[in-house]
C-alpha cells in the first residue's frame, strides 16, 4: 500500500524551544515506522543559520536516526535526489517569505509536493508550518501584516504561537474576518496538528494545557473551536507512540473509501469492502454483503448523480475512523428543482479490518432526503431491487 501523505504542523516547540522535552520530536521520528529514519533539517527561514542547525544536530544525534540538513547557501548538486531519499523533512521557524522565495528560486516548492505525494513526512514549526498551507501572514513593512500565498498542500491558513503572541493572533483573526485569508488553525506553543492527506487526524502536545483551535468566521464574528489534544507525556515509550502513529493505514483505507463515494466509483467501493461488509443507515437498517451494497450504492448514485460528501473533521482510533461533515445531492428527475436538493450535516463511521472496510455507518438528519425519496424515488428503489427500507444518508 502506498505510504500515507503526512504533515505535522507545530505552533512552536521541539528541539529549538523545548530542548529538554523531546516528546514532539520523538513522535515525529516514530511516524516513519522504521528503525533508523533519515530526518533532514531545512533552516531556510533563518537564512540557514548555523546556531539553529547546531540545535537540530545536538538533539537528533542522540536519537536513533540519521540527521542531515539542506543549506541553500551550499546546496547539493542534485537537490531533488537529496530530498527524495529522506524519510522526514523538518522546516525550522523564522521568515516564511524567505522560505517561499528561496524554494521557488530552486524549484523546491514543486519538489516538496512530490515528496509529500510519495509519503515523505513533512513537518515544521512556526514559519516551517505556515509554508504547507494555502495562506500565511507576512509583514512587508513594520506594523503591517498581510497575506502570504504559500504551497497550498494543506487547505486553509495557519497561525503559530497562538497563545504567546497577541499581536499575531489578533492580525490573523482580523485577516480571516476581512476575507483576506482563509479560515484555518491557530496552534499554541507545544502543540501540533497531525494531518493525513488534508485531514487533521490528531492534535498532539508536549505539555498539558496547550492545544490547537479551528478558527472560523461565523456571522461576521471569529469563532475558536478547541481541538482535543493528546498529551504525549502519557506515552513515554516508543511502543506506545508507535501505536498512536502506526495506524495511518487504517485512516488511509477509510479516506480512500470516502473519496470513492465522491467519485461514484461503485467497483472501487466494493474492492474496499470485506466479504462480510456491514452497512448501517441513519434509521438503524442493516445491510450485509458486497452484492447487496453494490446494488444499493449504484441505485443511490442513480437517484442523486451529484451526491457529494465533505469531511470537516476526522477522528482516528485503533481500527475505526469517524468523519464529520456534510452530505448533499439533487434527485435525478425531470423536475430538477430546488425542492429536489438536500444538504445536511452528517457523520460516518468506518471500521477497518486488514485494510478493508468491515463496517460503514451513516448518521444524519435525513428528513429532507426521505421526503424527496417519498415523493420521487420509491419506484426507483423498487426497480433497483434494493432489499432495505428507509434508504438514506449513504
């Protein structure tokens, strides 16, 4: 199976700010799931400063890994080859504008996207975290903060040091409120958001009492939604940390299934099901087996040809993934009107076994869907020969 695409975005911390802690640093090392991962430091944001680089080597030379660095003041002959042989790339803090300008000059912006697609773990602190998102903040002149377009690997925006720098937090929220930058994440020092694909699957913390926030504009006001943070101090040995980070295959399987729904790929969905696959709808109706679910999914996509699900948040446990978001679609009929459309809050639970979906449960307030089906869809259901009632919320 292809390696999951992972990014760990830190508000502040690791070897440069918490040299005697090491919990975030070790968590990232263990994501590689190999005995001696190759971790490379980019000090681009600090103009390849020697002092910052020395702090990196001081910590990671004591760990079971192969540390290295890339300096654009003295780059290797083949930068892309150098990058692609690494397991982890960590980008230090400093000046985000310097990162973007330097990387574009050397073509590293494109190389980083290729590295991410290949499964190389990307991490960064402060400016080194901002760079992975659509939007960052820059100060072109004293006292002025404005939008900085970044790599766009991760959607939205990012604000580090969310608990420590009041002027940065205030400017970040103001820019979101104005619509200058996209909504995003405010992350405190000592906390980090672990993304798999574009899903924030976990917030981790090197100390208690710190976390990350989802920062959004709601009715012309900024709302901060705190995210549950896992304190890594409770998982002090490598085995425990590996257990947290080692179930990314579970998440990847669930995300792939989710994506196949949006692609309306019935064959792809069936390939990801166990033979005894179980589906549970919002009414508690249960369907077993691939054959029945193949007919059910095909019928559902025929009824709602523009059916689309969106995940706004994801929760990962040992063998189960929860998606929380929305579902929408329009019933396929001659009367293609607003009355035939629906968009509802929804959640889905995927239980994974041996990299296949053993159980898929849909939970939603589907009164609008049932109404549409009652008015237009019962004949289609009979024709599709789907053996369950109250079909809704796939």
